[in-house]
């Protein structure tokens, strides 16, 4: 898991399959079947996991952001659009 973005309102993580080139994968740890992105809306206390088509769409935003540095407002506006899909409440454990 890599944290891609973290602000007062949002956190974005890239969840991916383990890189076996850096060491063996533990059999007792469940592996992801598909890579994806988790977007947490800290104010609403909800998160959304993007995989498949939605992850590809979000990956396009990331590539565009790498080519031109967007303002924090632009990033947060885009994340707010994805956060509207969030239905899963965060649980602290």
C-alpha cells in the first residue's frame, strides 16, 4: 500500500499486489486479487475502493496530475467527485 495523497479532507492510497522481487509473500496474509485505490473522505467518515474501470479512470487523473501540477483545490474537487460514491463508513480498530 502506498499513500498517494493526504490532506485535512482526503487520503488516497494505492493498494497493489505484493512485489515478489523484494522478498517472499507470506502465505498467512491475504493477497489482493485486483489492484485499486482507496479514497477516504475524512469529513464524512466514509471510504470508497476503486477497482477495474473506476481504478483505470482514476489512474488517468493521476497521470494528468503528473504531467501538470494541479492546485490542491483541483485535486480535492476531483476527489470529492469520487467520494460521492463512498458508502462504506470507516471503522476505527
